[in-house]
C-alpha cells in the first residue's frame, strides 16, 4: 500500500512538474511579447519625437514665410503709393506747359515702378502659396502625431495587460 501511495505521489509530482514547465514556457512567451511591445512603444515614441521636431521646423518656416509675406506686402504698398505719386507727377507735367522730354522721363519711371509693382505682387503671391503649403504640411504632421499618440495609448494598454 505504501508503494502504491508512493507511485501515485510520483505520478502526481511528474504531472505537476509538466504543468510547471508549461507555465514557465508560457511566462517566457509572454515576456517576449512584452519586450516586443515595449520595443514598438519605444519606436513609436521615437517617431513622435521626430514628428514633433519636424513640426517645430515647419512652424519656424511658416513664421519666416509669414514675416517675408508681410515684408513683401509692405513693399507692395510702398510701390503702389510710389506709382500713384508718379502718375500724379506725370499728369502735372503732361499738361500744355510741360516739356515733352520730362514727360518721357516720367513715363519711363512709371514703367519701372510698374515692373517693381508686378515683381512685388508676384513675390507676394509666391509667399502666400508657400504659406499655404506649409500650413497643409503642418496640418498633416499634426494629424500624424495624433494618430501616433493613439497608437501609443493602445500599446500602453496592451503593455499594461501583459505586465499585470
């Protein structure tokens, strides 16, 4: 009878040993999953960091282009004022008492101012297009940051499941 009890106990011990080994394998697999999720989380955080840096750069570029746009707009206003002034001068000298040579000089100056006006207007349009492009890029980067933050939240939730 003692031998039978001993055999039963040995068999139970063997069964428990097998269960323990299975549990250890499961723990090792879960640990590997945990490490993989931690690596994914670190990679995602790194990506968010890079995107935040890019977002900061885009914001600085946007500010610089906005300042350039404002400067070009101010220059455009000065050129418009100068062109209006030149027109008034031209009208004054083209009257019956104004010399023909002076009139031609003023016409040339007016044409020069007109070219400057058109050039400034073109630069203002280019700056506005660049600002719009940067605003679009900034919006896309913000959307990607929000998406990655959502992924981080999901990964942290998954990580919390494995660690608890």
